[in-house]
C-alpha cells in the first residue's frame, strides 16, 4: 500500500493556478470552501437558474456559467451527480485549456467510459472517503477526511503532484491519501454503498424493525432498538474498530453478536455479495443505471417512494421530532 501525507505534498505546482469546481452540492461546497480557505483561487462553474448559483454566491465564491468558469483553469473538478458528468464534459470541453487537469471524486464516469477525456489533459481522482458535510467539518476543526488518489491519464508528467496538492487543499492529506486505480476506487465504492453502507445497512434495519413489529412489539421500541441505537455502534467502530465496540458493549451483547451475527449474514448473503460485485465488475450495474437515467428514472422513483412510505419512517419522524437537537 502507498499512502501519502502532507510531507509528500508540493503546493508549488498549483501556485497562482485557478481551480474550477463544477457543482456545489455535498462534495462541491466542501471542496470549494476548503480550497479557498487553503489559499487557492477557486472559481465555481454552475448553471445560472439553479439553487447552487445563489448558495455559492452567498458563501462568497466567484460564480460563472460552466463553460466560462473552465476558461484559464489548471484544474477542472467534476462534482455534479455522476450521471450528468458526460453531458457537462461535452458542453465545456472546448473551453478547457490545453494541458489542464480533469479531476473527479468518484471514478464512475471515466471508468465506464461516459467521459472520454481529450488526450492532452491529465485525468485524476481525489475521492474523499466520507460525505461532503464531514469533509468541510473536519477541515474546519483542523482535521481531514482520508482520500484515495488515482491517475487515469498523465499527459504532463505531474498528474500525481497536482492531485496531491488538491488533496492537501481539501484537508485530505492530513488523514492520509492512499494510491489506487480508477477501477479499484469505482468498483469498491459501488460495492461498499450497495452491499454494506447504504443497501446492506438499511435493509438490515428495516428487516429487524419488521421482525419485531410483526411479533407484536411496539413500533417505537423497535425503532429505538434497530435504528436510533445504530449510531452508538457505528461511532465506536469508526473510532476504534471491533475492539472498541467490544470494550463498550456488554458481555451479553458481545456473546449475542458473535453467535447470532453469522446466522443473519450467512452463506446466502455472502453469495449475494459476490453477485453484486460481479455485476459491478462486468459493467451490468453501470449499464442498467445509465439506462434508468435515460428513461427518466421510473424505477428509481418507485423504489424511493416505497422506502419513504415505510412505517419505520413515520415512527422515526415522530420520535425524532421530540429530540430537536438532532436537527442540528
Ligand atoms: P450532488 O448531487 O450534491 O451535486 C449537486 C450539484 O450538481 C449542484 O450544484 C447542482 O446544481 C449540480 N448539478 C446537478 N445537475 C446538473 C446538471 N445537469 N448540470 C450542471 N450541474 C448540475 O453531488 P455529490 O456531491 O453527491 O457528488 C459529486 C461527486 O462526488 C460524484 O461524482 C459522487 O460520486 C462523488 N462523491 C460523493 C460523495 C458524497 O458524499 N455525496 C462521497 C464521495 C464522492 P444545481 O443547484 O444547479 O442543480
Ligand atoms: Mg463512497
């Protein structure tokens, strides 16, 4: 494993350079404000009708239409949803300077050939391993969210140097930047969010809730048990791994964890994980997701509504409403 830290960063490669960021959502806002606070010259490329335009202006940033914003930029960072990056790239490519760097926070568009970058450009990836809100908060506290770095195209010979300087600017080099490839970042990221972080975790919560409620227990008690309390466990894991969790939970909980966990996540679940990974590796997932977008996302909307209509959402909203400090 190759891990870079602040000591490996040479900021001089970005001295007096313009960094243009396309998108001011979860990641875009965090990157732009962190880079600005780190002393870089940041220009936002946003559509004038969108909500982001006024948000970025209110935060004191320079805001232009995307094709104006990329002019003169040494780095153009794509922080819009993955599915709009192809059309956005095609609309700005003629205004991007020769020899500039295209950057991404997730490899999807490049790895699945949605974006096929001009050959004179450097193409790299700085992927923070955390949501944008955390990227900003950790930076403000003097810390950073760890990042992955990958190089897809190194026309200048400086692609890595430039990517590491960017990672430093958003605070990522404080925590460490691990070298990877676009393939590894894209495939592991998709697998993680599908099988474990988002898909796996929420399905586990909902199934646990339904099991308790169907058995006649109060929904409120079930909610506290399977959703609210998960934060305590995740915080312990995040801070100190399995060891710290085991130190803080009771012996009864630890015993139950060790003998019952493998009954839930059993060989069938592991086989399903392998299938999910295969679909990601052979491009099936990407093809279906791009097609779903092109069709106007009917299945996406239907499934999302199903999630939002689930009884755990009603119980959860009522209970969380009594804890107004959670709204912060
Ligand atoms: P968001 O969904 O938060 O991006 C929203 C931004 O994109 C807004 O500024 C919006 O502008 C703009 N946008 C949306 N559609 C268009 C369009 N058609 N043309 C131009 N601009 C548009 O994105 P994320 O921050 O979630 O993701 C950005 C990238 O970072 C992705 O590649 C993602 O995979 C990656 N990533 C995301 C993480 C996360 O925490 N969310 C974690 C790590 C990586 P407007 O207001 O005008 O609609
Ligand atoms: Mg991820």
